[in-house]
C-alpha cells in the first residue's frame, strides 16, 4: 500500500486480525457496487512456487489425489506406489498442464457473461496501466511476485481490475535483480509476471479485434 505507483490497483487494507496462530486481513469488498458481476481470477506468472519449495521433499498424499484427478499419466511408477508427490513436482505439473508455463498466466476461475468491445477496451486500458505502473514501481522492482492474481470484475455498466493475493510476494535477496519476463532457473528468482501480463494483453487485443471484425461483418 505504501507504493504510490501501485496502490490504486490494490484493494484497501482495513485491518489485520491475529487469531491464535493465523493472521487474517480485512480488505475492500471488491464486488461492492456491482450488479450481478462477472468475475475472472487470473493467476499471474510462469512460476507459482517460491524457490524454498525446491528443498522441500515432504511427500503429500493430498496433492497426489489432486493430480490423479487432473492427469494420472504424468505420475511416475514410484509416485503411484507411495501414492504421494512433493509440492514442487505438483506445482510444476500444474504449470505445465495449464497455460502458466507457456503464457505466464492461467485462468483459475471465472463466472462470465457477455463481453462487448466497450468492456474489452476498458479491460485493456486498465491492464496497460497496471503494466506501465508495475515497470516503474520500486516495490515490484525489489520483490518477486509469485502466485498473485489479477481479478477482473464487470457488470453491464462498470469494469475494474485489481491485483490480489500477495502471500508469496517476497523481497528479492540482496544483489538479485529480475525483469519479471525471463524464464526461471533456480536461483535467478524470475517470476514471469510481466511475461504473463504482456501475453494476456496481446490475447485480449486479439479477442477485441475478432469482436470488432465480427460486428462489422454482421
Ligand atoms: C494449489 C494452488 C495454491 C497452493 C496450494 C496448491 O493447487 O497452487 O496456490 O497454495 O498449495 O495445492 P491447485 O490450484 O491445483 O488446487 P500456496 O499458493 O499457498 O502454495 P497447498 O496445498 O500447500 O496449500
């Protein structure tokens, strides 16, 4: 919230509650003022785990069960025998089985209705603003942004986009500089956030052009 370049894209933080060992935050209700809104949660970045995960070899049966439902063919015989998988492997498979690895973003959930050209224009304007502000932001210049989402909300009158989910946004180690675009290799801390945002913007532009082309044809 302290970064003046970015805080217009972040829900306002109202309060922090510590309950036993958990910490809860109260933030703006982003759906307030919308009438039956359409919503899309897009997880940004080509890497969805923190580098610490690389050294975590705990085997998890819950992640194995989730992967069985997604795509059992990617599991090794050994994993099938122990019926568990470590989180790094699970997260990397999720990236490869979705568009995270190729496009740097994936759609996690959506409830959506008619999108017209006017809304696509507003979405593109806001995404371009987030992109240019992110590039100038001292906060994002000094943090890796992992597992964060863009939340697109619109109804028949309004459109808005918010940056949410910063539980795995952490300061970069001293001496490490990232561009948020280059591919990740262990130790470089690249997250692929801007790679994903640029692809998202280009894809929405293509959709808009198709919408315009179809509407002029009819
Ligand atoms: C979950 C998703 C979450 C992750 C969670 C995964 O997978 O990647 O972001 O939590 O790990 O299970 P999926 O989307 O396939 O359900 P974190 O971002 O907090 O790591 P978890 O099971 O350890 O909570």
